[in-house]
C-alpha cells in the first residue's frame, strides 16, 4: 500500500484542522435580529455568545410605529424590515420597508409600501421585494434598489405571510380572513390562482428544492402542505386547535419543520416525511412565541416570544431550551444573518 510522506500527512492534518476551525467560526459568526413590535426597535443577538450586542432604533415613537416581518437579502448583507403603525385600516406615512446593513446595523434606505405592510420577502437574486399589505388587502412588488413599486395584487382579506420560491418563479401570499393563498407569477407579475388552506393562514415556508410549501393555519391548529407544481394542498400536519401556529422554519436538511405554537407557548417539531409531530418543546419556553429561526448549522433554534419579551434558545440535539434572553418589548419576527467576515 502506498503511503504519503509523514511531512505531507502532518501538513494535511493541520490544513484539515484549520478548515474545521474556519467552518466552526463561520457557523458561529452570525447575528440574530429580532423585531420588537411595541418597542419600535430591533434587538441584535450574537450567535457566538448568545448576548445582546446592539439595538437598532426604528422610531422614537414606540406604541405608534411598529416593526414586524423581516427578510434577509440573498448575499446576507441586508435585513429588510416591514414598518407600519397600529392603525391597520388606513394607510399612513409610516407604511414602508426599511433596509438595514448587517455589518454596521445602519439603516440604508426606506421603501414606500403603502397599506400597512406586515411581512416581507426577497427574491432569490435580491432584485425584488414582496410585501403583504394588510390595510388594503393587497400584495406589493418593489425594486429592491430603487424602491419603485412594480405591481400590486388583490390577495384577500388581511394579507400576512409572503414567501418566494427558491427558483424565483412563484410568490405565495396568505390571507388570514379568507383562509386562502394567492399565487403570483413573479416573472409575469400576474395572479394565477387562489386556493384554500387551513383556517387563518399566517406564514409560508418553501422547501429547499421548491417542490413543497408549508402554510401555518393559526385557528386551524395545523400546517397545510402544498404541492407547488399544482398549487394545491396535498397533506396536513395537525398540532391541535389550541396550538395557534404562526412562525415556521425548516432544518438545513429539510427533514424537520419547526413550528411556533403561540397558544401553547411551545415549539412543535414535525417530521416532513410523515407529517407527524415528533416532539413538543414546552419546558422553560417563553410565552407566546410568534416566530422561530434556525442557525446556519442547524444546531440551534431561536424564538421570538411576544408576551415575555424574550428569545428562547433551543438545542436541536436534545430539543430542549438552554437559555432565555431578554430583548425589547413585544418580539414579533426573527431572522439570522451571517456576518460578512465569516468566510
């Protein structure tokens, strides 16, 4: 058997260790952004230390102006935040989407999004923003660079969730009161279908390959599973009517769907193959989790707990809460951005 020289082996061992160390650093070198609906600011938590490392002020008028849904740009450099007020039945000057630089936590630009934007999504190429406009029952498409409004679409009553398929072809927008999902052709900027899902749909998450979409039904206590090729429901994962599911996140491998159950202050872990609930995480959880996000390596979950002003940190190996961190008032949404120097 041929053997490598000892010096070569040593060099390869050192290189391997360096690569492993660099990967570990990259996986830890991220920030967790939490929008605080009643505090009118964004809390920034370090993924490496699980400590609050900054606060981004959205407005000096907490209680009037509220940041809610957030999305991350494909290059990981920008967080987009949907801003509105507490008067959802009318359009005001507060209605906009704000772009924040991850490296500096500075506000880069503000995009007018009339109609009380609740949640926001970014196209895979980073060129377009999509927002659900609650006050006017529409969805909006915007140029991410210029802020130009490209189109608006009739969605249904109380639009909320919005997501773009991984190939950039489809945009799904939920309507809470009509219990529907609107399907937008992102290339043609046209509405192609509306279909029923579980009662009071909130959040949409696409699978990594884009073949499925998951839609949380808050009042239905379940998650609708959608075949994207047909834009039709093909299955349902049931958590119970008291669960009140809202935010969701997929594991990096796509085998687990983590669902925030606000009604039971729990995280439901769903096997995406069987659609069975394999674990319910309740012990030491914060109250009323609205949203959940997964670390880049899939080892950690973060939840935004609206009634306890906290973030619960969950180890995905033991599926248990390992810490609770105080943040701002009324945490709503949560996203993770890898820092630019993580490579």
